[in-house]
C-alpha cells in the first residue's frame, strides 16, 4: 500500500456478489470497508490464475480468492517452485530489456 486512497462505493444492484462480500466482511469484523489495490509485486499486474497463485505464494497475502475458491495455505514446495519460476521469468525480462528493439535501417544510398 502506497499511502494513497480513493473511496469507491458498491451498490447491490451494480455488483451483488461484491456487495455481499463487503457486507459479510463488515458483519464479521465491524469494518465494512475493503482495501483495493493493484495485484502485483513490482511486476506487471496479475491477469491469469497461475500468476495470481505465484504472487500469493511469494508475498504476505493472507488469502487468495479465485472464483468460488480461496487459498490460505502455503505449501513449502509450491513456494519454492513459485520463486524458481519467477527467477527464470525475471532473467528473461532482463535479457529482453538489454536487447535492442530498433529496426535495422536500409543501407544509405549515395547519389541519386
């Protein structure tokens, strides 16, 4: 969390499922507010389930919700695999960053 915030409201008509999650959270904790932040850790925002699981395993998130399922456990072998796969991805990104993406120009013509 970067210390900034923006209030957003949710109505039951607009998003019944999310509204019910917030309401249940409020009833359980006394705080009817949920923090919404980008889902990433110094990398591109998560867009696929496997990226979500990898990010969950490598961070201090309490719970990961995917559809109607939630994950709270962190199997040590799964964590090790997540870090290993991320290290490979990091090296690939660094290699791409070092490459030059400028197109080669045709040879310069002399004369007319």
